[in-house]
């Protein structure tokens, strides 16, 4: 008699692999699996092998959840698949904020952002975190334009929102309007006086008690020989400027 052997190999165990998570806009992590003759498939039907080997670099970049079945083979037998998930979380929206504009000398308002786990930065690249929390006390009092950047972070996914800028403007007291003296010869047409500024007012006295005109252009009506002095101011949201003379 001759002999023949029949060997029925057990199905290999499912390979070990872990799910991965990331936030939208960040590199998608590689998937790794321990096992022999590892195969990665494109979907749960296991019709298309997209990678062989213990490491797989997913190409997904859009927010969503992606499933990649992975198997190992021993003695020509393939294991059941382990479904490995790649989750790309969407970023939360930027927090709600308001820009602020005040006049020099007024109390500087606190900057407020409405969101979760709010962070404030000194630039749009988030180089330095200058504060955490909804309210930022800047301590700034000097006139100028200042910009801060703020985000919120989803406490479940850990994803941080895009930065949003918050502007703080401390406006100087209005400067005197721009104006030039005029000179003309007797008998010639008297030129209009023109001032550049906002809400221009013309006065005939230095105490600014005798208003003679409002508006950028003033037609004096003067024709007699002489020197006439007028006092000009402009008014902005930060008050009335010192008077200039023409």
C-alpha cells in the first residue's frame, strides 16, 4: 500500500490593525497591520486589492469615514478581514467675534469670542498662544490698529477651527483739517476757501463762538482790501479737532 496525507490548515486569525483619526487639512496617517502576506482592500466586498504589505497609505483627504478591510494569508489560506476605519473629522466653524473701534482715551473694551475651547493667537499662523478663554483683555491704550486671531476647538474630535481675525482700532483725536492761505489783488475775484476733512465748520473768532459756514468750501464774499482770518475745525467720531487758521 502507498499512503497519502490530507492536511486541512486552520484559517489564519484576523490581523491586528488599529483605526486612525485625523482632522481635515492634516496629513492622513498610514494604516499598519501585523500579519503575514497582508492585503488591503478598497471596500467590504473585497473585490479590489489596493495594497499588499503591512503598511497602507490611504489617499482619502475629504472629511468622512473610510473603511479598509485587511487580511493575512498563511499556507495559502486567507483570514477573515478586519475592517480598519480612517476617520477625517470636519473642522468646526470659526468662533463668533466682533471688531471694536474706540476713541483714544476711552476705556479699551475686552475682546470676546463665542465658541468652545477658545484660543487667541498673535498671528494667523498661530505662532504664540496669548490667551485661552472667551474673553481677551488686551491692556492696549495707545492709538493704533491692532489685530488678534482666534479659534475654537471641538472637545470631542480635538479639531481646531480656522483662525478668525479680530480688529481693535483706537482712533486718535481728529487732526486739524488741511487748508491753505489765499492771497488776491484788489479787484480780482475773491477765491473760495477750501478745507479737506469731515464735518468742516468755519468760525470768525478764535473762541469758535461765531459760526460763519459749514462744509468744505467757504465763499467769504470779501472784496475790500484787508486781511481776514477764519478758524476751521473738523469733527469725526472721536470729537472735534483743534482749530486751524486760514
